[in-house]
C-alpha cells in the first residue's frame, strides 16, 4: 500500500511517525514546520506512489506563508520538473537565505560538485570548515549510491537551521539525499542462495566497511567513511530504507521499524561549530 505523509511537522525526528499507509494524498494542510529530511522524504514518497501528476497528489497549506516557504524550498519546481513542465519559479529560494540547496532532482554525479560549491560559497563564513569538508565528501558517495540504485534519478536538499529543532537547539546544517528506487535490501538480494535479510539488517550490513552490493574491488568504503566523519563531528547520520531506519549519533546507533516506503533516504545533520553545541 502507498505511504504518504500527513502532519503538522515533518522533520528528521517526526517524518516517519507521520507516514500514513494507504494514503492517497500528501496532506500538508496544517503544516507548521518541515525540514530538508521531511521534504525529501515527501518527494520520495510521491515518486514511489505516483499514478497521476505529483502536484495533484499534494494538499498544500491554506496559509500563504507556509505555501511560500514550500515553494522557496523547491517543491513547486520539483512538481514542474518531474511532470515535464519546466520554467516555474526558480528564484524563489533566494528570499530564504537558510535554504542552501532547494529540493533538486539529481540525474548525474556532477551535481555533487555544484552542490559542494554552493555549500562553500553560501555558508563557509558561518560553518566550521571540517563540517563542510565532511558534507562535500559525503555528497559524492551518497549521490552515486542513489543514482546507482534508483534508475538514475535522486532527490537532494540542503538547509541551515538557526536555533535547531528540539531537542538539539544548536545551529545545524542538514543535507539529505533520497530516491524511490529498489532499496538497500533488494540491492543485496542478487544471490538466490543468500539468507533473506530484514530492512534493518540490510542497512546495518551496508554500513559495514568494504561491504557493497556491487562486486567491484574496493567498493563499500564511502558510506562507512561518511558515517564516521559525520558522527566524529558530533552530527547525526540516518539511513532509511524499506521499513527500517538506522540513526547514528556519536557512538550510539538505533534501529527502528518505520512505515514501509520505496527507496532509500540518507541524511547528514551536523552542528555548524562542533564542540560548541549546547
């Protein structure tokens, strides 16, 4: 059954609680706050369930302010590009300086370089260089993975949050990459003799060093290295695929069951200045 989000907040911590099995629309009517994870997750859910133009599957807020912010975050342009009607409001994000990278449909790894330049250009004066380095290096790996497992189409967004979201409260930068592809468990299920894994086990397996669903020598380092870089900088790293989500925060790692959804979402959330977080 399709799962689409509904709720007043759709964030790193609340999006998965607000997915509704069997929903026919992405209901944003009463939306009060949405972050990059919530918007990328919503876009992936829409791609995974679409039977008509994505814009027709969304109920937007009635209030003009949240509608304008969703447009600035890139939702309107996402509708236009997915449904082949280009030329909508591409400059909306300029009015909201915290939006580093609006919701972007990714079709090649060259986007990683462009996004890295955007990150450095827009926030380098306000962010520890080590944070930007970790984000930039992680982008290449995560975009390549998403394209490889999603029939060459992924979704990306990046945003800075001043004051953070409870319980963090510190200034953070969040970059999220998602897709509506086959998911991690299906990527490992090429060998008929292999033991079947649940989604949580498949994610944990993918996070092991030198483990890859591709047989090329040397593969399987990037995801693990990205996780290590993010957590060493006091950030959070999350991988959501199928009906499971694994969140790493420092030395802690949590596996939870969530409402099943197509594809994979990977999120990096880092304090702007590690060591100064409240």
